[in-house]
RNA sequence: GGACGGCUAGCUCAGUUGGUUAGAGCGACUGGUUUACACCCAGUAGGUCACAGGUUCGAGUCCUGUGCCGUCCACCA
C-alpha cells in the first residue's frame, strides 16, 4: 500500500466496475422494499457547481445507504431543456455569426439548438460520475425526449379539458430582452435608487391652474388616460368629472376617484397608465378607461409616444421626457427615491408590466397539496420550510405558462385558419393535433420549462403510457422516497410537483371532488423533502459565475479526491443552514480519507487474517479471556456509535453523522485504542484478540462511511479482506444490538463500567502529559512517576500501567505510601501523581501552579456550596441532581486536600 | 410592511426534553522522525454564549422586547 491514499488510482477503476456490474441499476424487485430518488434535473448545458456537489452527494448518500440496507434502489438521472437560458445562449451564438433566429425560421432554429445542445450538453452528467454518483444512467431522461414531451402535452390537454387552463389578455411580466412573458416567480424584486418626479397637469376648465402628480416613470406619461384621487380625500372637493391636459402627447383626460389610491403618498394624486402598471390596469378596468400602450416589445417607445420619442429605449426616454417636461415648465420637483423594481431573473433587466394574450393555469389540487404537507404525508426537513410552502399556497395566483420562445414544448392548441382566435369554438386542443392540419395553425408559444419539470417524478417513470409505466416501475418506485433540493425552488418546482402528482397520478378524479387522505398518500410524488442550504463563499456571498467566487468542483476532485470533496462538503453542511465554503474543509475531508487509509495500512502491516475476514470469522478470533478493559471500552463505543449514526442518518443530520464517526474513529479508535494496542502487538499473547477487535471496528467504520466516501471504503473493504468477494455496496452496518448479541453468542459479555474507566484513564494520561510538557520534556523522554492512592484506585492504575506508560512516555509509575517531597505533583481522580525530576525543581513555579489550581478548586467548591446551602435547590431540584452536586463537592474537597499536601511537600 | 433563519473561542460551527466547571475542527503558540499517518502526534492559550428585561432553586437553552446580518413574500405611483 502507498504511504498516502491516492484517490486517482482508485476512483475511476471502481466507478467503472460498479457501473459494469450494474450496481446502479434500479431493479424492480417485489421482494425488497423500494427506495427511489429522482434527481433535480440540471440544465442540460450546465456544468457542475458546488451546489450540485452538495445536492448530489446527499442523494448519493441516501441511495447508497438504501442499497446497503437491501432496498431495490433507483436513482433516476436526467436534464432539463432550460427554455429561456438555452435559447438565449443559442441566439447569442447565432448573433456572433451575424444571424438571427428569424433568418433560420422556427424549424431550422430548433434543429440548430438541438445540435448545439447535443454538442455542449450532458457534460454535467459526466461530472456527476466523477463525483461518484450512483445514478441508473440507462434511465437518463431529458425533458425534450419524445415520451417526456408527450407527457407534458398530455398534462396540458387534460388540464384544459378540466377547465384549469385558459387563455386571456392580461397584465404579465414581460422581459424586454428575452422577449417573452414570465411567471411571477421568475421576477426578482431589487431595491433601486431612482427619482420621484413631480409633474403638473393643467385643468382644462381653468387654465393656469394645475394639479401635481408624482411618478417614477415619466416616459409613460403619453400613456396616461386619467388622473385619480381617493374618493374620501377632502383636499379636492370638486375635482371629479373635470379634466386635465396631459403634458406630453397633449390630450384631455378625466379625473376619477378610486379607492386604490393612497391618500398619503406623494401628492395623493395618481396618474393612470393602464398599459404599463398592474394597479393602473385594474383601475382602468373598473372605470372603462382606454389603454394606450406606448412601448414596443423590446422596451423601446413606439409611435403612440410621439415621433420625438419613438424608437428610443425606455431609459433614454425617461431622461428625454424629463428634459421635455422641464422645458415646458411642467416638471415641478425631482427627488431621490428608493423603490423596488422587478427584474427578469434570467436577463437581469427590469421587467415591463405588459398587456398580452397568454395561457394561464389555475392550479389544480391546491387544498390537497396543503394537506399533504400539513398532515405530514410529506415531511419537510427542516420542518420550517413547510410554513413557506403553505403561505405560498394560501396566496396562490394563476400561473402564466406560455412563453414567447421556440425552444420548448409547443403549446398543443391549433386555431382554425382565418377564424378569430379568441373564440374557443375555433380551437383544437390535443397531443397530436387535428386530423386536417392544413386547415389549422398551431399556437406559436411554448410552455414554461417548469410546466414540464413539474411532471418529473411521473413522466420519468413512463406516465401516462400504461405499458411504459409498467415497464419503468411507476407503481413500484412511486412515490419516491426522498427529494433533495434547495429551498429557492419550493414554489418553482416542489409545490408544483406535489400538485401535478395529486392531479395526474392514478385514475382521473373529477375536479369538483376532493381527494381522500388515502388518495393523497398514493399520489404525492415524494415522502421526504430535504432542503439543502445555499453554498456561500468565505465572505458569505452567494457563489456565482459573475463574481468568479465559485471553485470548479473538478479541480477540487483532482486535488483532494472525490471522497475528500464529498466528506468535506458534508461535514460542513448543517441541516438547512447556509454553508460557508472554504477549501480547508475539503482538505480536511482528504485528510480524513488519508487517516482511514493509514490505519488500514497499519492493520495490514500486522499481516494476519486479512483474507476472508467476515464478521463471524472476526468474532471467532477473539479470545474472551484476553479482552482488556480497553477492548471492552472500544467495543462499547462502537455499539454506541452504530446506534447514534443510524439515528442521525434517519434524521438527515449528515454533519452530525460525520462528527459522530469522526469521534469514534479518530479520537477513540486511532488516538487511543490503536496507540495502546502497539505494546500488545509486539508479540503479547493477546495480539490476535487485539487485531480482531480492530478488525471489528474498522469493518463497521467502513460500512458506516461508505455512503459518504464510497471509493476509499470499497477499496479498503477489498484490501482488508472484509469482502468475501463482494462489493461493500451490499452490506449494511450492523445495529448496535446485533453486534452485542453476536458477541454474546461468542461468549463475550461487555463490562459496562469499562467505558468510564477508559475515559478517566485518558484524563489521567492527558494531565500527566501536560505535566511533562510544562517542563519542556519531550513526549518521548522516558520519565518516572510515582503515585499515592487508595487501594481500589491503585488497582485500576496497575491494570492500565503499560498503556499509561507508553501513552505518557514514562519508564515507571510506582506506588508510594507517602507524598515524596520536592516533586511536581498532580492531583487526579485517582489520587496524587508525582513526577520525578532528576534535575532541579523550580519550587517557586511549582508552588505558583498549585496555588492557582487551589484557587480554581475553591471557586468551584464555593459555587457548589452555595447551591447546596440553598434550601430551594435541595427541595426542588431532582434528587439525582442534588446527589451529583454532593458528590462533586466531595471530590473537589478531596482534591483540595491533596493539593494542599502537595504544596506542603514541595517546601 | 409581513414571515422565517442566524448572532457561542481569531475563523467555521456543535451544544438533545433547562441541571456538574460551555465543546469540536481550523488557525495561533510550544514540543515531537516511538511498528500507520507531518494529510500526523502531544500539549497550551483563547469565551460577559449579540443586548436588555422576565420566568425558575438553576438559563447558551424557555418567555418578552431591542439591535445587527441573511433569506423569502408583499410592492405606495
């Protein structure tokens, strides 16, 4: 074995073998419990980020643990077509070649985009393999696959037939760069420092008299169709029904009253521009006002804005209109104003509220979706996200699902040629289109990407085709066991998947009928949802391409190994908290693997029984008569750890899992047990027993760690001969109780007091080492100790003598009957320990040290005495606590006494 | 404006249902080639648990309020 673990020599080889052996294949097996996960499909042209590493490592841990536990396990991978993002990239690339999508036309553009996707796509799936992800790659799905596309259209058609889908002219969020409508969820509000302009409008019937109105968007004044005041506003008793002159594109517009106007904001007067503001649109509807749209789709002004501004970009036009108003004397005031502006998530430009014909979805099964989570049929980890989810459902708005793009699922609606489109009589809605296509033209728009990915758990398993569902095991694997994703897509994806599952899984249910609890349980797409945190850089900023603060996971794998990366990221991922990334953590993950490697190497150097070491065989190698207290203690700790880790895994407490394993493996097993086994292995009679105990521990540690660090654990599993010719993937760690009973059956009963004993011996060793270190004595300098203790304690010390000596670096630890004078002393729970220094002792320094010790003991004692002197405490506190305090008092008093004696002995 | 989360050692974080003297890793410092590992071992220093009240025999932990940081929702032109 190499001196240090070399991941590169192991990872690719093992991954290839696993894949070849079909380890990742999700076999339907009615004799086993099913365990399934569908991957949150990454953008097909995306590359692996740290977020993916976290997310997919967790999924892999769950999948591998399920396989170990004997489940029929499916982790289903795939990608989504990422409508806007991909189309934008392809268009960009065309533009560089001096072309636009219109030059190609729809068909050829899509062909082109597919080529582009196939060339640049799928990288991320290869990267996931590097990370060790155990996906069933034969079942990789893409949202634009034929079957998947059919499912998406089928869902649309069914929703349409049930009256959930409708077409309408409405105010939507328009992205002037991507030239498409967006859903509310795709709009991000950003605080902006803008200006609030006060503009005057002249009263038509009273020239020279003006009303003042505040606005942040003077470039839309040409679209004003009214001014509005609040009906109860007493400042303007007689304005209603009168008219003002619009200062740009002059026209007479009425003054109206509407409750939506805030009396206390600005001047209390609102200009109404129904084409460019959602609230104004509503008011316009109420008062039957006309709509003047002064903007083009790309955010430039159109001819209704007047020749002077037509063609100008909206932000240039803002400046120009302000100038014009200033010249006319209509600009009264201009002040700084902070407000929130909606930005397009993808293009990162302010969206325009825009009136347009779009397809909308009224969500199905909203009430059942709430019940699914509030009743715990679906469990959220951490639980608190359920509140966010429920709040959204309580305030749910219809979903604008049409996008003015070409890249995506084209809406399966055809209009009769030459007939008015707004009359549903002239519509044909079906998956395959009309039988006489020559008389119809299809809707130009495609569906929002999320309107395809919301079917992910269903459509990846063959829905809606009966044969495919049968073959792909929908009934077996659905509901999936767990979903691992970020809380940022609760609305985009999680909530929608739940509603889709409730609506589409199983036999259709009349929209008016509410689902029963049993139906809900069968239809939900997943049982547990684990929400990861967001990975931030060391300064707490979100990782992003533009900041360049996101490391390339592939570089990290190259440097630290996939296991190192996985271990590192998992150890810093508290449940649901954001994660502060730093490369040092990954380094620690690598170090952990190396430690595992080396303790195995140490074990192998002993060169015995490293073939065919099954659990039974290992236990048989133990000679019960030779078991030391240390053996008892480490086995007890092993059992504790097995139970603890199992519980933590079930709660998705991954960082605690690793912490627990770390403590057992590194602190207890390596630092203490293996160190203390060295003298025994020098040829003591109990060498074989000691090695067997090591094997037992190591074997379980590998099993516990395998989901997290699959490569190194598989490698060592083989090297140490635990395999019996089989991969580690199919063996689960034991429960504490099974190890216990296996030991009992072999005639081994563990002594429960061994644990405490080991801990106090370790404490003693620590103090003795510190006493040496204080005097600048090197660890390996063999010194002599003596101790003064009562018989019972002395017996224990004698029992542990050899490991104390080797751990501390001492030649002798002899019992004395009186305090030796002039020696540095240590008061411990075992009695007083004296360090024999051949050279002179700095008496003053020793006295100082002991006095400090005494003072701190006295402080502790007085606090306990206070407590015990308080009758309220002794009366009300549980007897156990009071008893603990008494015992503690006695112990500390004894220590004081000994310390005083030690002080005396110094002089 | 509303909701949620965070504030514990220089840094990153643990800290179960309130109960001994608040822990770990990293970093710092000191010492170290003992039959694995310097990607290691041993040890030391370092904390008014954000702040203010309250409940309690007892509060990092429970309650109320405040501050700061972060996230989400809403969107007064």
